């Protein structure tokens, strides 16, 4: 454990100096997990409301400081924020409880929906539900482009980065990690040489109204003893998490070989865990490019079905990767039974996707104060966020092509192949439903769940009647 705290430190059990019992915190994290709909923006806003405004466990400054650190990391920032705050309140055990609970409800829900999908997916009612969900998801992704763009593209330099990222991934087929790293380097360099448009950093902002200061919260302004850097603890916890993450990957490679589907799942999603900057919508373009185009694990429309599942269940949107791993193992199950292989594929995908999140937080959180006020890192993050807008736009167009048109044809370009829709194959009902979802999102500002529910019901009714 940390220097100056024994393994039975009071804040691991009854609440310690801040008076928050771990049992009470566990109940609150379970509540947060059950309500974690609406993507990262909704999840972060909900955590802010419960932890800062309602419970007053931590203050505004500490909440935003933790969020800014999570924004620098690969992986789902909302889940990492939960790990960070859980660790801040109740040390390692608190971080583990918060992080696991944030993922568990969504994992179980998507696993159940995945069983229904492969067993009954061709039943008309199920087909209709997913037909409607695709149209709603298209509207939600378009909203993500507008929301992130309005926050990130504040000047021409940022707009130029977004445009360059879109051209690079859509027309040139550039890999997502290269785009992220290039944007970060440009932002870092721009700040270092004094370009004004690269200064400053993005943030999600906080809820309007009263500002809850750290001094007025249960944790207070003073840092707990375990928050201070301790190299010995950091090395121990990082060693354990690295073994838990990469140990199964190595074991699969050695026992099954690199061409086995489980080895491919473990390898690909482990790589994804290192490069998933920019949130779930940006990462999905990368996942779709590889899972559909390179590995052939599933079809473009099935990626939309998976995203529809993730949108309608609690937890991080990146849980759609669980569905990808499920289908990949289901279709290459031998010698296992298909459903057993699919279940193991879903578990493996979730494991290698989320274990690294704990590693990033436990490795870096004790040293977070060293990042405070670092202008170059802030500028790198600003540039990455701008580039992510272009990547999300690519995802929105990719989804639109495969949702609104029944046929696409590949067009050869100097950089490879580009899918172009066959205009005569437009799906009129899908287009009308998507337009309706867009109006609900942009004109009437309706929440995600009512839109998804309405579109699913309309889709089911249409397919059953027609």
C-alpha cells in the first residue's frame, strides 16, 4: 500500500478522515453505473451531478482536474474518471470498485442482446428493431460531430486540423493512431513556437449554477496521504496490471498461435486500448475499418447494430467492441460450441479493453500534480480534439452510406479503395426515419433513450407490416 498508510487504513474501510464509508461509496457507484446512459458527455455530467452537487464528496476544481487528466489518456474517459475519483476517495480498492461497476451492467446487457442477435436476429421483429436503431444511431453520431465540433473548432488552425484528419482517414485510408499522434505533435509544437491559435485546452465544462469548492466537500482541500507519489506502490500495482492485461494475450499466442481468432481478438483490442484517444465515436471508425475491412469479423450493418446496443445500455459506448469480439468468435468457433466461443470472445474483448484503463490511472494519478498547468500538453490535447472531429465526421459518413443505401461499390483511389453509394439503391424508409431522428435530436433536443425507443418501435412496426 501507500507510504504512511497500512493495509487496514481507515479510508479503506469505514471512511477515514473524509467520513465516506466504502460501503456507501459502493452503493453510489452502483447507482452511477445503472444510470450511465448517453455517452461520455452524459455520463460525465451525471457523475458531476451526483458526486459534486448532490453528495459533495469532491469539489469542482478537483473534478475538472481529474477529467482533464483522463482526457489525455487512451480509453473511455468517463470510466477512467470513475476509477480516478474512486481511487481518490478510497485508495486502490475504491478505484477497482468504481471502475468495475461502471462496466459491469453494460457488459451483462450487451451479452444478453448478443445472444438474442445471433439466435433470433433474422426474426422479423428483431430485424425491425435494429432497422430503426440504425437510423437513430446515425442522428446521434451526427449530433456528436456537431457537439464536439462546436467546442473544439474555435479558430482556423483547429478547423484545418479537422479537415486534414477527415481527408486523411476518409480518402487516404490513414490509420487512426497516426492521425492522433500527428495532431498531438502539431499542437505541442505550435504551442512551443508560440502560435496563438494552439494555446489553451479543451474541456467538457461543468454544470451551470453554484460552484462547489474543494474546501466545502467531504474530501476537502488537503490531499490524502495515498495521493502523494510513491514509486514502490506504483511499480507493484503496474506490474500486477500489466500481467493481468498482457499475460492472457501471450498465453493465447503461445498455445493457439497468432492466426487463431482468440489471439487476433486479444492482440487487436490490446492495441486499440493504447491508441483509443478521442472517445468512443472516434475510435469506432478505427475499429470498423479493421474489424470489417481487415479481419472480416462482421459486416458494416452489424457494426451499426452493435452501436445501437451500446447506445441503449448503460456503460461506455466503447462496449460495442464486446459485440465485435462476440461475433468474431461465434463465426470461427471450432472446436468450441459457437455460443461458448462467442461468450469467451466477449469476455476476452472486454478484459483487454478495460484492464489497461486501471493501469493508466493507477500509474499516473499519483503524479497528476506534475501535469497541472503544462501548456504544451494542453495544446497537444486541443489539437487532438480538433482532429477527432474530422475522424467522427468520417464515421458519420460511413454510417450514413451503409444505413441509407442498400448497395455500395468500391472505387479505386491512389491510396486504396473507397466505398461509394449506388444512388439508385437509396432506402427511402430508412432515410425518412433518419431525417425524423435528426429533427428530434437537433430541433427538439430530445434525449437519446426516447429517440432510440421511438425509432426501434417504428422500425419494428414497418418491417412487420411491409
